[in-house]
C-alpha cells in the first residue's frame, strides 16, 4: 500500500519503517518521522515539542505499528500518527517494508544449475563452500546489490549476480576460443559476495563499518581466502588461486572505480563488462519506472544521481504498430510484447522517490552518504 496515493482522510492501520527522524527548530519546534514501506515513503505530521516522550524508544530503523490518517500539508501528503507501538525486530516482515525482488526461486534455480553443471570439480567445490552453506544462502538471497543505486532491493544481489552470469555467458559465445566458461561463471557467482558483509538490510539499507573501511571488493576476496583456508588441502594450484582472486579483485575494471587491479584475462574482462551492463541497465530501468522523477513530464525533472547525473527520457513510439492489447489471460498481445510501456507496471523505488524533491546539492550529500557511487563498478 503506497500511502501517498491514498486520498486525505483515509484511515490506516499499518506497519511502517522509521527511515529518518527530523528534528526541526524555529518558533514551533517539532519532529517529523520519515516513514516507509515497500511501496514508498511518507512524512508524518509534526510531533510537537510539548509531547517529547511520545517518541521515546523510536530510532531510525524502528518499525512502528501505526493507526493514523492520511492528511495533506501544502499539497503534500503526510500521515497524522495516532496510536502506535514499536514492533519487536523478530516480528518484522521486512518484505513488506523494504523494496524487494519478490520470489527468489527463479534466480536460485539458475545459479544452482550453473554451479551443479560445472565440468571442473575444483571450481564446483569452491562454489559449494558458499552456495551449499544455508547461512550464506540466506544472507546472499536477501542482501541488496547496493544501498541506494542499482538493484537496491531485498534479493537485489542475487538478481544482479544472475544477470551478470547471463550477460557474461552471452558474451562468451562470441569469444569461445581460450575462454574458461566454468571460471567465468564462478567469477560471476562470487564477484560480489563481499556485499553481504559490506551492507546491512534489516531496518533499511546501510553500508556497514567493514563496507566503509574495506569495501565489498576487498571483503569478497577476504571471504574467499578464509573459506579456502578452512577447506583444508584444496588441490588448487597457486595459479588457480590467483586466477580466481583476480576475477574478484578486478571486476570494477579500473583502479579509480575501486578495483585494486585492472582485468588481465578474458574471463576478467567479460566479467567486468557484464557487471557494468547489469548495473547500468538496472539503474536506467529503475529510473524510468519511478513516476516521481518525471512529475508527469517525459524527461526527468532534474539529473538523476543513480544515472551519474544524467536525465532519463521516456521517449517512445508505436512506429506504426497496432495499439497494444491485452489477451483474455491478461498477457499483452504479440504486437506489444517487447514494447509496452514498461514503467507502468514496475514498482517505483523508494530510493528514487526520495530524491524527487531534492536539489542537486542534496544529491551531492547523498553521494557522500553512499560512498559506492553508481556505475563505478556494480
Ligand atoms: Fe562489485
Ligand atoms: Fe556486481
């Protein structure tokens, strides 16, 4: 339920995540909570300074069960909060509060198929170190691929990883000579494992201290080394160990984009290109899906941070094709299979919604808050 789309006066009983607590001074000091669920964000009506104890125990990341009424202030929706209680963390349904890719099974099916069909027993064994570990699978399946950029959703890392594998495989068909397909797929599956230590997602998407201090590229290489060490004698040769680590360390492509080394093998080059393609395409698709960025226009109202400060354009035409139609089963007719306005049915990213009213100056602040800038490696 996207609260900002409800008419003023609508009463709701709903769980909401506290994204931010804004304390405002002036003649009438008050506090505003920025509240969110998976569908979007809405500010609360003011909590006045005369009632400070109402917010005792409420912190960013808290989840509140709220009884309230949607209202409007200066034509902008807000939520007048009546009764509320803090939901214990072990009772929170994060899928309803944070953006999510939804059903993970198709992605897991593809990732597991890749690793179980490896010809190389040593690469298969290395992948099993991670993907046969239930704890790793839970974290990897929930982790976002970024906190505010591409695939910033629960399950986003898994989706991005599968996209990278598919793109890499497609490019591999064009360059089959001298290419180790198993090594390329292993690199695709492992390239961003460091993100499960670099990000936290319960209570909202944030970069961890380790993510700030070391970055996911370094963390991923360290995780690989640790699991290899715990494996005992692996039978890996030194050159095999180096080839594998090289994939993880070089996948951002260039030193200025966070790669300690630049790609030096065909597998590393394809992995880097696939990683970038997945990240950039997702950022553009997510921007186009955000109606808030467009304000009813066909071009975004301002440059978009997740597009490296470019604007996005919803330019399209039917090019003489017949109008799109829906079949009885609800599927789009053949003429519209690949050309239907995709953004009409896509969920809008709360991250992007948040930026709709912010100036470029604030976008710069966002860059500082999210040090892993978009498109400097995915
Ligand atoms: Fe990465
Ligand atoms: Fe990536």
